[in-house]
C-alpha cells in the first residue's frame, strides 16, 4: 500500500507486534526517529501506521483481537488492601491493584491515620505521556469525602465524570449531592464551591469551575496554584459504556458535521485540558468509559509524539495499572474508532478518506 494523499513516507510494510520486543520485553511504543525536528512529519508517519493496521484488520479483526486478550491481567496481581476495605468498593468483582492504588496521606491537613488511606482508585502512568491519570469508581455515599480528599491531595486540575447526572441509582455520577442554593457543600472536612457552569447540550457536556478546600475558618490547601479545579462532567454518551456497535458508530464517532472546538473536546476531552497535570477520570466502576477514554488519550499523545503505537500494548499497559479496564469488545473497538476519528480531524479527512469509507462500510455490515 502506498498513500496517494498526503506526504507520508510509509512504505506499506507492517511490523508484527512481537518484533517490537527488547530483551524479551515488549516495548509499548517505538520512536520513528530520535530527531526532534519535523515533529508533524513524524506524527503523520505514526498516524499512517495506525490507520494502515486498522484498515488491514478491520472491525472484525479488532473484535477478535480483544476477545483473544480480554482476560489479560498483569502477573502477580495483589489486591489485599481492597479486600480489607470491601465496604468502600462499589463492585465486589472490580479489583483495585495494590501496586498502583492511590494512597490517601494520613497526615494531610486535618486528616490522621485513623481516617484510613484507602480509596478505590489507581494511578495510570506511562512513558511519553503529557499527564498522569487517576482511574476511579464513582464515590459511594460514605466515600464522597475520600474522593475530594484525593482530589486535593494530588492537586488535580481536571476531573472528568463519565455519566448522566441525575440518573436513577447513579448516586456517584453527580458529585454535587446536597449542594445548597449558593452552590456550596461540605463533605466532612472538605468544602466544594461551584464558581461557574457552562453547558453544551448538543455535545452532552457540562463544564463546572469549582474550588475545593479544607477547613472552614481558614483554607489549609486548595487545588493547584490557581486555587481552582476545572471539573468536566460529561453526560452519558450513548454506547460509551454499553450498547451495541451500531450505536457507537452512529452516535459518537462518525459525526462528521461537527468540527467545532467543543466537538473535538467530546471526541478526545483530555486533548484540551491542562498538560503535565493529574486528570481524575471516573465512571460507575472506573473501568468502562474511564478505561476507554484514558486509552484514547494515551494513544493519541504517543502518536503525536511520533511513536508507533499498538492498541493491544496500551490495553495491556492500562490493565497493569487499572485491572479490568476496558470491559467489552465494543469499548475496545471504540478506542480504535475514536483515535481514527481524531487523526482524521488532526491531519485532514482527505488523507484517510479511502480507509474511512472502507471501515465505515464494514462497520455498517456488522450492524
């Protein structure tokens, strides 16, 4: 395959994933070049490799790829702390790995060791990434304070809540339960104040500007240097956590008529957040939409850095941090489709038009 559109130097040869092992260990990505010049050209080459592989295996191959690896867990898994704190876990079968769990500091502001150090949340870090992530479940009524305590401790600058605010039985997806008329609420030792809110109904996106602090008489600590935490609450996107492939194809990723800034935010929300900071991402279990979104951002970030990326490698890397992340084949497919959609917007739709049309037809036949 030689690309007719664009200026890629890709010669059409595919490298097996196993050929990217170093000393018996698989590398998660591979630099196209060590030079820091011509960054866009390197990113285009990495993007071409991604699209070529997607075009080669198609949606059926993507689903098979997931089914062959869906049971993957890192070796020597330990979740003892989570088992000892079972009352703080939303689901019994969703593990919180000891090696990557977020540890609440016992001596943080007014907190002591008696307040405990456990929350069902895991760090997700990786080479070549612009930010650190925390993947977490939606808080339970008795763990709300722990959630905000964590936000303060890590100085989070963005929180993305993947869910439909106000949905029945989805207590944890609102985050602002019991908020008074002044937009203020106290959760134990933590005070949360909403300073502003902007809604984008067409995108199902609501953005809160909030201030989180400790104490009442004086503020012991606030989020980051600006004293504010930008919280993005995404309404439930149809098919993001459940639903069939056709729903995802129709309603989420193939909306070519919307190329506004907020449309791109919906496609890849973290692309427009604060780089180099911690992003807290949650859905009910902290593995479905959360895992999908983090995987997309990890892949896009590395491609834009000029790295060759295999989705399966990122999947395994993510599972090594947040066990059970990306729970279904549809979510795995959504990762591929979302990245493809972003690359078309980034480098021009015409560049991958043939691959787009072919993939879309294959996807429609599956519906």
